[in-house]
C-alpha cells in the first residue's frame, strides 16, 4: 500500500492488482513457496507476510490471487495432491497388462511418498489437522477417482467383492510403510522399511496383497519404464 496526501490528510491507497493472468509465473511462485512452507510448518505457524517475503511478492498480491490464508492453504493442498493424483491416474488407466499397471501405480505412490517431501508432509498434516468434513472433500477431489480405477484393475484379478478391501489395504500399506519408517530405524530386521527402494517396497507390498503374482518378474518387465514414463511394456 502507498500513502499519499489529499486535502492535507494522508490517504492509504491500495496496491493495484498485478496485471498478469491467472497462471502467471508470479502466482505460481507464490503457490510453490506456500506449499513448501505449509508442509514444513503447518497452517497455524505460517503467515502471509512470511510467504510474501520468501516469494519476493507483496502481501496484497497474495490476497488478490488467493483471497485469504485459508483459501491459499486449500489451494496449496489441492495442487500438491491433485498433481500426484493426475499422474497416478494416467498410469493405472492406460492400456497394457493389468499387473504392470498395478505395479507402476504402487511404484509411483511409493516414489511420491518417499521423494516428494511436500506431498508427504502435507498428507500427514491433512490427516492430523483437518476436520472429517475437510478430509472427505479432499478424498472426493483427489483420491476417489484413483481409488475407483485401482479397484477396477484389481477386480480383473480378484472377485469384485474383495477388490475394494484390497485397494484399501494397498493404500494403507503404502502410507504406513513410508510414514512410519522412522520407527523402524533401529531394528536391523526391518531395514527394508527404511532403506528399501520404491521398487523393493512396491514388490513387497503387492506380494502381501496379491501373493499369487510374481511381482519380481513384473518389475523386470517394467524396469526400463520406471516411475516417470507412464507406459507399460507388453
């Protein structure tokens, strides 16, 4: 804001809204800074002026783009989760053998939880800090479509009535193995949970859920693909 004089009295003039469009580099920079700060410190400990300073922006610019802190936090969570959800949906919905699609999906989820720090921390904070209603909204927006696609893929291998339970079990195993890994650091017999690669954990988890499939062989077929290509091998 700027202060000018009118008729001898100081008058506060609000800063003009930035001229960039909705997807401007400035807005994207603010959003990425907000994602990192909310992930590291949580909603309560982050102030708009902190984000503005780190992003090299003015507070009025942030309010212009996002309205208020609550709206910025919701947007940050949505962008972070939906970015991961969008790619995972591509992996599970593509053509190719269902075993390979399942493996690449679980591999990608492990890779996201283990290597995307902001995604992992924001997920933890959502589970701890959000109300049931807010969590329900998040699930509907960024998880439900993927859940259904994963369930349908599993239903090609198992009876439909058990596919939903296996899907829940897979999500729970992926989240538990990654988020609880600090607890296993001092246990030599559980080093796979702390030092295992995404592919090792994906094979182990899928073997628990669907033991009749040789997931090591599936991994060999997908080895040239990796978690970032979004394609499977026939």
